[in-house]
C-alpha cells in the first residue's frame, strides 16, 4: 500500500510539473544604460547594468547577447549573404565589403560580470556567448554589468550614420541586447538581414551627446527642462551649458530601445484625441514641399492611430514618434524611423505600415525570424485598410495588388513555405511576397472563412489575450477557433507550412429533367469552403454556400447552405432547379477573397 501511495504521489507530482511546464511564461529584463557619444568619430562608450529574471522552468548555464553592429564589417554573414543571394537588397549589395575601418560598425565588450564576479565571454560574429559564473535557477534573478565600446557604421541597413537624407545618427540595434529564451530554447540568431526577437522589460537610458543634437525615439524623456528643443514646457527658456547634454529616457514594458539624433531636426508635437502624444522629427532641409508634407502628415498619423485603436485595440503607451532616419521604414518601440523625402501619399503609406507595427510586433511580439508572415502580414493587412480610411479612398478592392503579388509567386516555381526562417529564402523577393502579401491574405481569407463579426472579435480577443507576450501562429489560430467554433488547423497548416495552392474550377454543366447539374472541381491541394453565385437571365440571383467538412463550421449569412464537401473528393455536384438556358452566369467566390491561383476557370458565362 505504501508503495502504491508513493507511486501515486510521484505520478501526481509529475503531472503537475508537466502541466506547469506547458503553461505560458516569459523572461524579463531591466536595462540601465549610459552612453557617451562622440559625434566627430561616431564612437561611443557604454555602461550597461542588466537585471535578468529567469521565469522559465529551466536552469540556465549560458546566456547570449546580440551585437548587431558587428554585421557591418567586411566578411560578416550579412555581407557575404548579400553578395551571394540571387537578388540582393539594393540598399546592401556589396556595400559592407567596401567599408573602411573608420566606417564599419562594431560593439566590443570590454568587461562583463555576473553578480560582481567576472564571467568568460566570446564574440562570435553578431553574438556574444557568455559562460555563467553560476547557473540561473528557475525564478531567480541575476545582475550583469558590462562596459562596451562601439562605433556607428556608415548607414547601409536600418542603423547607421549620415543616411542618404543627411540624418546624422539612426541608432537602432545599437546596444548589447540579451537574446530571447522561451519554450523553444535560446534564439541567438545571427544578424544577417531580417527581423528580431527580444525580451520584455524596462529601460532606463541616459545618452550624453553634443548639445546641438536633437534626439527622438523610444521612451519618455525625464529631463525636458534641462534639454529643451521643444520638449520643455511652453514658455520655458533653457540654457544649455557646456559642450554636451545628457538625455534621460524611461521606457516601461518594451522589448527594444531605439533613437535617432540630428542637429537640424524640426520637432513638432500633436496630442491625439485618445491622449497619445505624437512626436514628429524631420530634417529642416529648407524645401517647402518637404516641410508641407511633414506638417500634413501629422493629422493623418492621428487618424491612423485612432483606426488601429478601434480595429485592433488601444495603443498602450503615452507617446509615439515618427522620425526621419534609417533607410526606408522600420518599426521600433514607441517610434519608427522612415526616410522622409517622399511624395505625400508615400509618406502616409510608410507611416501607416510602421505605425501598425506598434501593435503587431511591438505589443504582440511574435518571433519575426520564424513567423515573419504574422508580423509583416498582419501589419500589411491593417495598414492597407487604415491608409485607405485616412486618405478617403474609394478603392473597392484595396488588396488587389496584394493578391496579384502572391499569385505571381505561387506560379513562379520559387515559392517556399511561409514557415521558412526569414534568413533562409532563396530570393529576397520570395521573402517579401510571402511575409507581406501572403501574410496579409491569411487574414483576408480568414474573414472569408469565419465571417466578418467573428473576424472582428478574433482580432480584439487576440490583442487582449496576447499583448505584451510572444504569441505564435498556433496561439492566433486557437483564438480564432475559440471565437468562431470553427476547426482551423488545416488552414494554418496548408497556408503557412506548405506551398499548396487553392484552385477551384467549374468543370462542366449538363441539363437533366429541366435541372442544370454543375460539376465543381478542386484542382489544387489546399481546400476551402466555397461560395457560389448564380445569376439567371431575369437578373435574379442565388448564393450558395458549400461548407468544408473538415472545418466543422457553417458561416453565418453566407447563402443557401448545401451539403459539406470533403477534401479528398475532387469533384462536387451542384443542382440548379432551372434549365441551362435560364442561367446567365455562375461564379465561384464572387467576393474574390480566395487566393485561387487560376481564377480564369471560376466563372461560367452563358
């Protein structure tokens, strides 16, 4: 009996542990950093104190930091990959290979300690490998202190100095950043060209720089009356003593910290109606059209913010900054860096996209290296709708070009699954279309699958359930299933983990006993429920809905519900109670939200 009781206790304990191991957890970091920037040689010295909380069920014996600036050196993985991929990014190409020693980027760790004891560390490309002095047990905290020297690279990709529009410093990926450890283990991916994955935490950052420079970026400025430059209270005159000033920022509950600086920034502010302080920093380049565009952008940015608040969820921070800098457009915590010498439409478009990232990546923080289609695709979907809204567009099909791009890729023979690691695509173009277009279509088709109301509820619940976390594709799918009641594993699998295509066709029509027998055919491997619109000669219409058996779901208000179509059956028979001569037109997917790779056979015209 005692043995049985003991065995029961062990099994019960194991069950509790297994359950706990599968419950959600995430690591936590608190950064304190001080840097001193020399604007003449673009070098800076940094001090970092990092308190790391191990919320995992695992004991950690090593940790890893990202040293992103090391990518901007001849012979780096980013350099070699750019020179060997078949369609290199035009912003990069072979530019890294030509950098001189005073133009390269680097982060050199001078000293590192754990709880005041020195630890051994090795720099391997863009990753710092650290052997801990003592393991970090589950639930424990440890403190790392680091001194480092760094040099800002010549602007090539995202980060750098003196970009093409003359912005002095675009300071992104600029500090030693602790790599993420989650249920899959360490994510110490080298920086080769794509996106990032970071640990949630709090940042306390002090930046000492030449007094003529104006800074914008992540975090709330703590000493505006010492700094001035439009941050001070109205009417306050600030005397800037000495050659340098120290800007002090606090950023709570973010997984990144970025900033930009230039002596010629104009700094405008706008208070949005939801209480968010919007900042705009752009070059005073004396071009009236340029200045006008940036002034007009400010009202549109508020409109975009309010659109995302309504359709996704409330923006959770007190401010957001749109900053001229970088090499195109890139999202960061509480801010974006964008190139600003654009037409007004382009300026609104890039702002819409990067601002949408404040929700999809900076609040809903997916692992962009593994699930880039969630980040870029969800952002593209909502930014397209938001841009249409604030620009008062009458476009009836705002995603037409999105589908066009995907169909080109699907028929090109070079498509790879959307689950491909972001650095592993054979072509940059294939990455772009997959992440942006195919990812956006995932949402547009989901609305087709579960209906508009279920879709809206899914997005809001996803935001509420997973904000300030690291959701995976399965997490999003489960929210949609819980909201709608539909089975959607087949959809996530086929659309993101394979290159299976959707291809339905009207195979033929025959007349029997004053009825028309329509044969529909599934030619592609990926299944879908079908909506079929029949128009008769007298202009009367009938809408039919053919559910997909494996979906276990009937979409509300989709039309006359017919028998379910099981995927393995290649054909389906639709009976119409009219002779063939009475039929004007039969159309599969009249809303054109299915990404059918051959829509030419979706319509019968009598």
